[in-house]
């Protein structure tokens, strides 16, 4: 990034929905900061549906921005007597979906004339491209992370595994599935059966298999309209929730059973029960903006994210940015971008039984931990900062343009 090609672009960065631990607000703010460092003229907008939306939004009508970005957007639902609010404001709109598009069925079908999506998994990009014709383009762009203000010395960090996540027991998640109407219950149980055996199977692939093989009278996927299929997948969202909670629970139990200490930061962990729970230290969740300070105090950060079987969870880059070695389930994207036992340490998400051996080997080899911490940090600095993400998005929107001569 030697030259800024995008100085003076007019960009609106929106936060219209609060998501877990205020992460949406944080992501929006970091993107806005990065655009400003590139010389763009950034307008920031944060609101909830309880606010006086006319007073907030009408002054922006006909502003015609060069780019509008929102995180897990609620704004794309807004309309008034003259049409969709985003159309009245003007500009290409990008909904940065930081979980899974299946949760955003209604948003991605809103009649916004210049609708685009950003996703953090390559399979999700293919899914949006296939099932949401209203979305003009889909950008695959993982999130980034920040460096903590205070970095604990490597030698002072405890020998244990850090989990930054919410815990919900698989049993509790399964109750939601069992309480669904019979048809949806059968579909969801079928998806769960497939994905708990192999988390690298996507939600949509699992649903297609269930429809064709479990007596639903569907011989070919093409027999179901694309919109109907996407709606069915949306209705089956509890299956995805269960799969995530199932693998998080299974990984935690495997580590504790092997005598590996774990510190868990997030909601719900006081409900976790295990014969060796004395090895589990639980801390209350923190605001997302403070999470990097917590990561920077640990040697090893654990990541599992079956929601992104061909992408990258922000925990991965969060660890790299803070000299914390990341023990993560492999994905095709991660394997292309990073080297195992050099930048990251991989385990196979479909074979959790091997996880304790990998973690133990890591804990017994301080030099390996240190090498991964340093190599991961260098990869972050060279290719995965918020500035890199901002440039990538602008290149997706506008392509390479003649330089304005502004050095960054």
C-alpha cells in the first residue's frame, strides 16, 4: 500500500444493530478509521430502531456516497413514503455479514437497488451468489483485529489455553430443535447428523442431502425454488447453532480430560460441568473492544468455528495481532494463507480426539509457541490489518484507479 488511490472518496459507515459483546460497533468503527487513514471522507452513523430515524436519516437523503457499509445491517430494512432509505441516500451498499448469510434471509431480499454483501467465508460467498439474486456482488473479506495497548511479556504468560467465546450446552441447543414443527425438526436433525460427523460440510450442502435422502420426496435440488431453499435454510438456523455449541463443548471436554488447563472468557461458562472442571478458570465477558487486552496476556488462543468451514474467524487474526499463538481448526482458506506449525497450529475439526495431543505438544515446546507467535504477528502486519481490509474493499468496489499521489 504505497499510494492511496482512494483519497476523498465519500464513505458512509453505519452501525444499525448491536451484536454480541458490541462487536458490530467495534468492527464498524475500525473500518471507518481505516478509510480515514486512506484519506477518505468518512461519515459515521450509529443508531437503533428505537431512535428518531427521520431526524437521523433525512439529512442524508440524496447525499450519494461512493460507498455505504453496515455490519449485519438493520438499515437495509428501512423505508419511508418515498422508497427504501438506502436508495434515497444513494450509493453502493455493502452489508458486512459477520456470522452466516442464512441468518439474513430477509435482509438480503430487501429491494435495495444497489445491494452488495461482504462475507467471511468463501462457501458463504458461493451461497449468496447462488441464492440471492438481489445481491449484485459478494465480497469474501475476513475481519481484522487490533493490537492491545498493553502486551504482557511472553515469559510471564501462563501455560494454558484461552477460549474467548460464549458457552451454551448442546443439550439446551437441542431442545430448540426438538420443539420445532415436525418437518423442520426432521430437517434440522438431519443437518445435525451430517455436520457433527463432518463440520466441513456446509449448511446448504447438508440440507440438500437431507432433502434428497431422508424421505422428503425431493430427487434433485433443482426441484425446489432457490428462494424457497434459502428460506428453508433460514428456518433451520437452530441446527447451525447446535453444531457450533456441540463442537465447542466437545473440544473443551477433550482438553480438560487430558489435564490441560483452560481459561474461558464469555457468557454461559458457569453452566459447564465436567469432572475436571477445577482445570477450567472462568472469567466474565468483556466488551469486544477490550478483548485484545485479554488475548495479549495469554500464550495460546483456541479457535473453533464450524460456521466458517472455508474462511477465517476474527479470533484467528486477533491472536496473531497480539503475539498469541492460535490453535485453530484448519480450513482450506487458512491452509492456503498460513503454514501449520509456523504461523498457526492446525487441528482437524472432524477429529477432535487428536486435539489434546496437539495442544500438549504445543505446551511442552515453548520455542514452538514463541516462533508461532512471532511469525503469526508478521503475517498479520503484512496482510491482515484493517487498512488491508479497507483497501481490499475499495478495490472490489472501484478497481485500481490512477493514484492521487497521496502516500500512506
